[in-house]
């Protein structure tokens, strides 16, 4: 079974709770020729986490997952442990 795709939502909620939504933006690359998208989450304009995937959405989810793992390890652990509960 595939992993739930709620990492961007969790990241957005975390950013709102910490009043840091203004610090985050995303790169907007052109369509890849290889079929693999690469999206970078920028923190205060600097590259922070990068995700890869078959679509922009999947790539953003991967980057958001990495960001949550770093910014809020407790939430990350809860999300990973609670999958399917």
C-alpha cells in the first residue's frame, strides 16, 4: 500500500503554528525531459530540501516529508507510526 500523501498539509500546518509560512517557497522548474520532476523547498530563499517524483505533486510531497522530518521530528514519527490507524 502506498504511503499517505499528506506531507505538504502537515508542513503547512507546522509552518502556520510556528508563524513561519513567509519563510517557505518552492522552485518552479520547467517540465523535465527525463520524466522525473525535481522540486526544491526554499527556506528564506535558500535551498532547504529537495524532492523527486513522477509529477510536481509527488516531488513536493517528498520535499515536504524531508522538511517535516527535520523541522518537527515528533510529528514525523507520529505520521509514520500512525499510518493506517
